[in-house]
């Protein structure tokens, strides 16, 4: 006697079909009513104990060296942080640059930060001129645009003169940075001129504002002159001298305008 390969019932040794389940003894046993590639699928797999995966060792944190960049993948995940950008480094010392260079400095600064104060100065200058064109929006933006072009063209011209006329080897970014540092003085002057212009009622040649409102462009030009001829350690002295000349120019302009306006009124019998 032998056992059926499908249902395990006792059958004759020469039986081809099982009398109980009818399974052909020459075929593989049925699994859920299907034949699968001649392999018995009802055999149970031996039990294997679960083994936890070995923990992964984390890489030691990268110790950066001054003046060097870390190799790729030096920082383990999830902190894939590289060295700070040049813009971020300049941004951290921007306010210190403003304070240390309030009378001018040759210390370099990123152009995006250096241009902040000149940009605000041109805006304030345009506001001080607003009463002339009755606060018209088109006139405002037109004056502001040409003021920005004027202020931006001066340091480029100063760099060209230093490079090709004075034969000095200087970077244009350093020239622009020094030029922008002089606006730490021009900005409060422009703010004073704007407040004076908006506070008074009437504007005439005898008014002090007539001389003040041109001072912003005058000092911008003098800042360019100071950039051309300044030497390391001497830029503050040169700038103070030019500031004194600029204020004297404004004062004399006011006096001449007042005398000329009074003479015009006397001649016309006003």
C-alpha cells in the first residue's frame, strides 16, 4: 500500500488514480485547485528566527579648517550644509562696515549691500523735488531714474580715471564700495533737505531750499572726486575737506540767490 500524493489516503501500489480524491498519482499534488510548475506548494517552510539588521554607524562630524572647503559628503545627512556664501559673510558685517566707514573707508563690501544707502539717498532726493512737479507720479519716477543713473555713473567714471589716467591697479567693486561709504553723510543731508522742502509753504530762489536740494547731487560728485584721489588712511581727511567745500558752495549759492531775487523784485517793483 502507498499513500495518495494529494490527500494522503491509502491506495494500492499500482493505482494510477486515487479512489478518494481522483488525483493522478503521476502528477504533482494540487494546491488550491491549481497545478504549479510541478512543485509541491503545500510544504511548509522551516521557521527562521527574526534577526534585526545591524545598526548603521554614523560618520563623525566634519571638522572644517579655516580657508578650506569640506569635501563632498563630509556632512552626514540630514545636515548637508556647506560653508556660508560670500553674500552671507558680507551681510553679517554690513552694519559694522557702515559704522566704521561713516566718513569713508576702503574696506570692501558686496555691491548689493553697499548700494543700499545711495539708493535710499536718491529716493529722498526725489521726494525733496516732488513739490516742483506737484507730486506727479510720472515726473517722480523720471527724476528718480535719472538720479540713480547719475549716482551710479560717477564711481564707474572714477574707476576709469584711476585705472587709465592715474595708472592705479584697482578693482571696480572696491571703488564703488568706497564711493558708497561716503553716502553715510550724504543720506542725512538729503533727509534734512527733504524735511525742509516739505515743511515750507512757498518755494522761491530766495528760499534756502533752492540751494539745499542741489546739494545731494553736488556731494555725490564730490564723493566721486574723493574716491579718485583718496589714499589708504587718508580718505577721511579728503572727504572732510570736500564736505567743507560743498557746504560753502551751498551757503554762497543761497546768498547769491537771495541777493539776485531781491534785486529782481526791486527792479520790477514787486
